């Protein structure tokens, strides 16, 4: 069983594999590799073809808990790389995301192309409403709310905006769209990948915004029986705008959510301290992790 590769303690209880594996098997452009040893599944890795087939994104590396640190991860990664080279010669780069500072050995193979910092909160849906209300009352202290015309973007608006020169040059981290650990170039060919994700897009202005955000649909994780996990990526350098669109995403989600909620919100490192301060609250919403970087790595294939 593939899911036996995943311990309930992996990734602090946030492992997404149970929620995504079946979808991955059916996703266009995704290759899923499974390693077996003595008729036992011992490892998994996937590769998603993006950027019009020019780049492969590695995702989902898993090794059976009792077989880790034995070279299996490296072996399956080498197999995936060799397979892509042989069957997809047009692929010229490999990209991946990591949730910690890369080791010197990793940096010898990859270059860092982008970085975000995750602000994480956890709460029951009952406490989310008071949290939103508290942030609403605080927002005028951060910015003049009348200066923002927050808009939930439809798919066409979102696609036009995320590929616009203004957003690409001024907001995206090193001209990279990052959605839930998935780094993409801002090119037409990647729009279909984003469409499949069912994202909610919110910006502080429809034209030339200071912040653009995207939010995943919630999915179940092992943290507890009723836990739902959501990712919000916010692109922008203005703290006031980032706070405004973060709050707008919570407001948009509030009517449809239930259970226990864990939000990972990824922002520019310079904005993170201010967003964390903005989210200090009396509504029983707690921080899940402290300063935690998401690093995007790339190497030539």
C-alpha cells in the first residue's frame, strides 16, 4: 500500500498524500513512480511536466519510515531523472520546493530561485469567525481600507492578471508563481495546471494590484480526525495590502468551512513579521509554526 509510506507524524501531521494520491494518478502531465522491494512498496516520487513541457517539478517524495536514510530516496530520484531525460528530451530543468534551508550537498546540485515564508495558524471553525471580526476591526489601523477595492477574481480575470507585466515584474517572487509547493513560470501553458487546482483568487485591485493571492480548496490531513488544511499564497511587498487580501481570503472561506482548520499562508520574507503581528489575537486562534521558509530550487537537467 502506497499510503503505508506515510506516517501520521510526518510533516507535523500535515501530510497531503492520502488526499492527493488518487488525483495524481489521473492528472495530465504527471508521472508517478513507485519503488518496490521484496513485493513491498518502499518509496514514491512524482514528476509534473510544466512550462509547456520544458520543466519537470518533483513532488511527493516518500520512503517507508523503517527504511529511511538507506539511500532509497536518492535511488528513486535518480531513476525519475533518468526516465525523464530518456522519454522527455525537451525537458531542460527540474524544479522542487523544500520546507527548510537546503543542505550544502543540495545547494551543490540546485540553485535557489525563489523563497517565501509561511505564516501558519490553526483554529476551529467556531473560533474563525471571531478571529476574522478581530482582524476586521484592526485593519484600519494598518491601512486606510477605502484605498483598497478588494476583488474576488473570476478565472479569466485571474489568468490575465497573473500573466500581466505588472504582476510578473513587481509581485511574483523572482517571476515565479507558487501554489501549494508547486512552482510555475508565468506562461500561458501553465494556466491549465492552475485551473485544475480550483483556486480562489483575490487581489486588492483588479488592475495593477499591490497584492495578489490564491487559496487552495481544503483537504483532509492526519493532524486530527476533523482537520482540514489550506494554503494561501500572497504575492506582494506592501504589508497593508497583504493583510487586506489575507483577511479577504478568510472572509470568502468562512461560510463554507467546518471542522478544525490549519492555514499555511506564504508571503515575502520582509512582510512576514508584520503579518504575524497583525494576526495576534484574543480569539483562541493559535500559531502552528514559527518562521518557516519555503525554498524553490532549480537545476538544469
